[in-house]
């Protein structure tokens, strides 16, 4: 489980961060009468989570291979 810490934390940070920013920036400015496709928001947040999971994996690999840090 220790070797997946970067991927899991990156995914959670990516999905949660996107949904938080989406709510604070976009959702407050959209009128209630406008229709918003919730499936697109979820798909984009999952894709964003995968991107952040990849970045988290790369950061974890960098610190475990080049230094004496053990995660």
C-alpha cells in the first residue's frame, strides 16, 4: 500500500480539487433554470483525477529513487 500512496493521494486531490473549484467558480454563477449535464462534470473530474494520480506517481518515484526518503 505504501507504493500506491502517491497515486491514491493524487487521485483524491485531483477529483476533490476539481469539484471544489467547479462549485466555487462555475456553479455559483449558473442560473438554476439552466440545465447542466452532471455526467460531463463527473467524467471531467475523473479524468482530472487520473492526471493528478500520474503526477503523484511521478513525484513519489522521484523521491524514492533519487533520495533516501521512504514513503
